[in-house]
C-alpha cells in the first residue's frame, strides 16, 4: 500500500542554506573536530553532525498541504564510510520533490571547501515484486569521500495531503550529535504527535506562538548509532521516533477533521472504497455459482471461494498515487487475473457477497509495523488489506488471499497478533484483534527407521510431514521448481547428521492441498557418522540438532529477536540394533522447559529396536533481551542431551 511506500523515505533533515552560511563557525578547527570525534567513536564509520527537518503546514484552497525541508550533515570518520558516498532521494504522488542540492565539504585551513554534486539521475524506482510504482528516485554520488570530509544534502518536498506524513527518526545507523524537527502551522491548525521508544528526558519539546503561527520544536542531542541484527525487528520497534499528524484545520472557513482517531481514519478509508462494484459482473457471478454449487455449509462456500482467489489471481503490487489505497472493481481484477492486496481483498469480498455471505473489507498492519489503532490512527498504522468473514457474532476468520498456501481458518503469519480494521458499512467500523496461532497448529513431524550401513554410516527411511505455517513456508520454497532445484531444496529440508548426507530418493505429496499436511517420503544415507572404539559402537540418534548453536549473548545483543510463528517439532527415530550386538548404554530421558522454548527426549526399547521420541517447541513471536537467559538455559540443556549417544557392545561368542 502507499503508506508503506511513504515510510520508505530516507533519513532526512533541513536548512542547508543555514549550514552553508555557518560553515566557518561550524568548522573553525576542522582537524580538531575530526580528531575528537574519531576518538569518541573509534568503531564508527561516520557521524551526523546535524540532522534536521522543517515542516510548514499550509492551507491551500480546499486542501491541507505540507512543505518539508530536509537536510543532513555527515562527517566521515573512517575509510569504511565509502558506502555512504552514493545517495538518493525518493518522491511520489504524495511527496513531490521541489529542489535538491548536495555537496562534499573538504577540510581547507580552518574551514571547508565545497564541491557541489553536479549529476543527478532521476528515474522510477524499480523493485522486485512491484508491477508498477510511481515512486521516483533521484540518485547521485558525493565526490571525494574520505575520512575528515563532510557530505551535506538539502532537499525540499511538498506533501499534497497532510494526512500522509512520515515519522521523524531521532536515531540512525551512525551516531547523531544533533537532531531537530520543527513544524510551523497556522493557529487554525491543530497538530498532534505521539512519541515511540524515546527515553524520558532525551527529547526536548518547545512551543512558540509567533504572529498567526505556532512553532513546534523537538530537539535531541548525542544519540548513539542504532543497533542492527539480521533477525531483529523492524527499526520502528526500537528506534526513537515521533509520529506527527494534523488533527483539524480551518478549510474555507470551516473546521475539518483530518485525523485523530479511528473514526477519522475510517472516514478516509471508506472514501477509497465507496464507489466500487457499482455494476455486477455476470462472468464473476457465474464463477461464484459454480464454486458454491453443492456446498453444504456457509464456511465451505467461503473456503472454496477463498482457495479459488488464491489459486487463480496472481499477486502483483501496484502503487500509483491514490491507487496505492483504492482497489480496482472486482470484475476487472477477475478479468485481469492479477492484483495487489487491496484488489484481491475486494475481489474476495465481492465474490462472497455474490454467494450470499457477509464479509468485511479489512485494513491491517503487518508485523513490520509496531502500532495499534488505539495508540495511533493514521495511514502509517497499516500497510495491508484482507477480507474478514464472521461465521458467528464475535468469531472472525481472516482471509489473506495474497498468502497463497495459507489454509482457511488461519491468518497469514505476518498479521498474527495485529489489529484489524473492519469496514462494517459506509460509516461504521470495528477494530478486532487477530489471534496468534498456537504452536500445535504448525507442526513438523519426522518419523524414520535407521540401520547401520557398513562400519561408520547409517541408512534411513522415513516421512516428513509439515502442517500450518511450516507447510506454508515450505510450499513457497518448492513452488515452481524444476527437478534439479527441487532435489536441492528437499535435501536441505531433510539434511541431518553431518555434511555427508545423501538423499537416494524422495516423493513430495499434497503440495497444493491446503487442508492436508505436506509430506516428503524419503530414503537417505549418512556417511562417517557412527563412532567405533574396540568392540563398542556409538550411535547418536539426535540426527537433527536444531537450536544447538542458538545461544544469545545478552552482553552483546540489545535487540529482540523476531520469529515467524509458534511451532512444534516432533521426531520419532527407530533404530534397529544389528545382529551380534547388545545395548550397553541407553541415554536417560531429558527435558527442559521455558515459556519460549522447550524440549523433551525419551528413549524406549521394543525387542531389538530402540525408539527415540523428541519434541522441541518454540513459543514466541518476539523474544525480548530480558528473556535471553531463559532461552540460553534451555539451549544448554538441549545441547547436553544432544551429546548423549547409544552405546552398542559386540556380544561375546
């Protein structure tokens, strides 16, 4: 959706002309400043000296617009800052670029010598998975970037609709000495703001009345570089930032409510869909009638239609001005057989209506966004659209047609735990929570029989069954592969023991059957795995040792860790004791449990067979640093259990 595109704008600041006028004052001893900051930040590549944004709210005719001046001033501390030499500025229908200037400031005596950027390349932003996007990027490179130089950027953007504004971030990927946001608005404009992740006392706010205007100013100094982790949450979960929005403005002499709460936000969204599907599509009705023929219950009708949209409409993102928010008519999406999330949501909604089933168009934020409607009701709180079915009052089925393999009855994993905004009618809405699926809904079940193969190997035969989100993820991985690619993916899925693992044959079943587990029947060989010492053989049945290397260091890691879904992993391994051997040692049962991670490993004997049954569960979506020690305790217990092996002893003649 367009809101997601708006949020992609780069870190920005304002008032380059102020910086240029004061270059000598800012750099009276450039060398001393560089030496001091490099000593203060010995491991950092660069530092922002100044990071600003100045906004002016304007009422023009019947619209409320915002002129935003951005500027940043970065001092480069080390040779590793070369990746900051290329830069770009984004713009679109909602934020049109008015002017841009950039320069490198080279140390010269007590001041700096400016080298202006002379070449700017303006083109559409082409990204994978986006069919069309009206975002344009101006790309350029700073010349002569080296330790001790400064790079300064200034650009001005006009926001044509004050309801679509960007948050201001008080931190970045490098330290920030000074960050400042200034918003100037007429007295007749009521502004509001919400702070997120800002420590008490870190940001100073002042309000000044000047003539017919009110000047709002937020300032923060000496902010450290933001941490980064590959499996960490999106930056809005932890970066200190301010979300600001216009609640009300005098337009043509009358007060106009823009934002402020869910009713105002829904009024905006309702306007995007009020003119849809004025004429029924005969072809679409014929499809709906054929799909629902013979269905015994309403949920069965819904599931059939839902699966049809998943199977027959290709998801293609499309963002072009307000088209980033307004769906196409259902008949057009049906005829084209492609659409983005809002197109697919509206098509599903219309098909259910034709089937006599009531459903709701639904706006929702994915887990990339940390906000809830109760704390923030702006277009920045959501970035996705689905359809919601209510089989019984207060019971909801969230239907995300863009998630091709998600079964009926489960929300897509990326919206678990989020708020959903349901369009009840043209004027009324409802916010309801999306549940988090229990770990039992997403299971990996592996059952196998293994025997000794030669002197140091194992041979195994078994079946792997995946359900819930475990199946959804793997189905995407297997979708559309040629035989060679599929074999590689399957090997990675089954791999265990060591790197001398070979799949001899396999068969995949139920890839497209959403209501059945995805199964893989397999035969494999594992070489150089069994250990022998004199007349003893050591066989470790913990062939799959997931989470063994998953300790988290709370002294080094400050960010939470994100997990896609709660899950349960079950393993049943049956080992046949070879002739001429007896079991001299059977590992004891072991278990370890915490709220977010737990395991159980149990051994039993049935005749000449040893059976290991293992369960490992993961029960979190966001693992906070305060929970790392609990997690590590269970990982240590699991590793101790993983090291225990069966010992076989050759029988005496």
